[in-house]
C-alpha cells in the first residue's frame, strides 16, 4: 500500500498513513480532528547508473562463470552421495 503524508491543522507536525489509492482518511489519528490535508510529495525515481566495468548484465555473467566450477563440484558430489530412505 502507498504511504501518504498528512498535515493536521490542529496537531503540530506531520504524520504518515498507509492506505489504498482510492481510499481517503476521515480524521487525524492523533486528535481525531477533520481539519487536515494531504501533503503532495515527489515520487521516488531510481536512476540507472552503469557500473565501471560495463553493464550490470556483465557483472551477473562474471559471477555465474566464477561459480560454475563450484556448481559442477556440488552436482558431482550430489550424484555420488548415498541416500538412505529407511
């Protein structure tokens, strides 16, 4: 659920309320006054930044290649293991 910031006309400060986009608050949760309004806020937009070595996909591929040998060893060990179901 989205978080909305409200300012009450009677209480000092601001307060945050989580509710759906189509829902509205009817009163202040601190003093139960109906004299409050929602404070407009800027949405958070994450900016994509390329790392020094290139694209993020290249880092993922490098990590997979580095762990490929470990994964192969784990597969071989699992095949050699004897499982006792009794």
